[in-house]
């Protein structure tokens, strides 16, 4: 992962967004290929490696085959802190609390914020760390192996950590010298890492195609899935000839995630076409989807520390839900694509302990899931277009999102959030009035990009300094909202 510059360049962002909008107009919709939903996997490098872990763990019912992780780290390693991300999760300057991250994983799975961890026992994991990688150091990957030991059988895990590679995706015939750490972050180490990942995840494969590929590359419209969220307007798809629309469910899907400073704008088609995946996909009926971040994202990185959403590692994280919806489209087949996000989501009927959430019906949906603060609140699918969420604290603001469900119980895209505040009641919680800086020191809030956010609710409190004063009300364990008692 290249050195990170946290300062936003607003004019550059605006220009990049304008270019992206033009690209979206020329791109085609992602096709519904009817690929096999039981044969889905993911891999990634660096920020893409952290994102691959997030997708594998949070959507374990989708990424059943497993994950390949190159220079990544444990699930939720950063715990929402950029300081953790650039410190313990990259340089291992301090220890990573693996047991705490395992506990968080189990807790979120129990609440429905991520899929049940039992799904992970049937998946496979391939881990790679170069001995010359000083960007995401090997102790971080060692901790990732330890993390996975709580969920994935040891026999299903491979850890390759004896090759002198720098911080890069490794190939056997393309890129810089093996120990290099420099753009485009693709190194020729005489080792076919893409092939080894795919062979471990899928078992024995046909020999790769070293000649002219028989499939096709497609630039597709990502905007219908992401709505921005640090993602580019378009992504890339490689479809083997045997996997064209209507070919049935004989094809697999593998999601390939680039690292920081590796999207199409940064390095052109090198990550899409030169990392070695396509020649294996061509002869083994593997559809490859290459989602892309935008240059508006911090260093073109995937969100693995919370720069775009406090729910970045959960199923409700915007980038997470976008990639999941792409997979659902590819595996949807003749019955159609993944369901679109519900619209018209709003709140009403507030009491001191409940709120009614309503939305517009989605065509093809057999039910809906409702999420509060990223955690699913309904025990079974909601049949109608409203839901009453109960057990809330008085005088407290909350945020809800909604997804549609197919008849096969596959979730569609996540809606935009709707907020609402419960009415007053007795016992209004404990309040703390202090500077935004003091709130972060006390653990009631966290800072990101010079702004302050309340823990739990994620509400923006303004600038992170000693001059801005905010009153926070604690409404639950480690859950704070802006308000008064």
C-alpha cells in the first residue's frame, strides 16, 4: 500500500468525478449470467486484501468458496481508526487485538450485521506475504492467519510467506523486480500467485491459456450499485466464451480487488489484464469481476478503516453492499438481476421506545430486511413495506436502511439511510458536555479527517479540536448520540 496522503484535493476530485460520469454513460449494465451462486470467491491485494477479508467474513453465505488475501490483515483490524490502520494493521507498530476482533465478529454475526460464522467452516483461505514487504509487514498477515484459525479449518488454509516479494501482486512473467515496492505494484517473482489462489479455492483446474484469450472484457456501469461511496463509475468484467448469458450455472464468479493507487485511472488496465487471473479463468469457466474505486477515495483505497462509513465492515457498508449486489447480478440468471435498493425509505410514528420505518415496494421482492445502525433488527423477512422497530431509547436519533429479498432469500442493494428521533421519556441517559477533542480522549467519539464522530451512532459532531463543544448522551454501552438529558 503506497504511502497515504490524507489531504483531500477538491478540484482533482471534481475533475475525476466528471470524467467518471462520462465513462458511466458509455458503459453497459453488468449482465445477469446465471453463474453458480455456490461457486463464488474473492481475492485482493493490500487495501483489496483487507476488503477481501471483509467481504468473505461479512458475506460468508455469498463467498462460499473463500478468499485469497495478499498483504492484508484481520477482519475489522482498524476498528474504525485511521491511526490503527496505518499503525498496527500495516507496520505492526503495536499488537493487533486478534481475540477482540474474533469476539466482535461473533457478536456481529449474532446480531445479523454479518452472516453466520458457521458458513466459514466450509470455505478456503489462501494467504500470501512477501518477505520484502515493508508496507504491510508479515506479522500482520501472521495475525490474519491466527484470526482465521477461529473460523476456518487449518486444512483449508494455505499461507505462502517465504518469497522475497515486495508490496505487490506477484506473477511469473510480468511486472517489476520481485522485491520492488512501487507503482503499478505488480512484480515478476517467477510465481503464479493468481493461479495458486484459484487452484486452492476451486481445486484442480485445467491448464491456463497462455495464448490469445477466448473471452471478452466489458466495462460495466458500477453506478447502479454504488451510488459513489468512493467507487468509480465503471468496473471491469472478464467473461469466458463459455459463460455468456444463458449458459446456465456451470460458471463460477471470482471478485478481484486492486490495492491503493491501482485502479484503472491510476495504472490503466494493468491490474485488470496483467495479474494472471484471466488466463486461468478462460479455461475454467470463471467469470472475473474487477470492481474499481475512484480517485475521489483516499489514495484510491477500498474502505477498510471507515473513511466512508462507520459500518464499512458490515453487510450494510456501502462498498460492501455494492460488491455483493454485483455478485448477485452475475449469479441471478434468467430470473433477473439483483434487486435494486428500496426507495422512499422514511420514518414516522415515533414514540419514546419505537419508530415506524416505511418504504416503497420493490418489484420482484418477496420480503425485506431492516437494519438499524448496520445491524438487522427483524427476526424474519418483513412481508409488507413497513416495520415497527422497538426497544429504542427515548430522545435518541437512529438510522435505518432496508434491503429487498428474492424468493431465494438473496438480498438486494442497500437503501439510503433514513433517520428519526424517538420522543422524550423518563430516564434519559447520561450526558457529557465537553470539547470534541476531550470526547475522543474519553472514548466517547473518534476523529477522522479532522472531523469528530460519536461512537455508536456515528453522528457528525463537527471539527476535531478543543474549541468546539458538544453534548453527547450515552444511550447504551459505547453508544452516544448528540442530545441532552
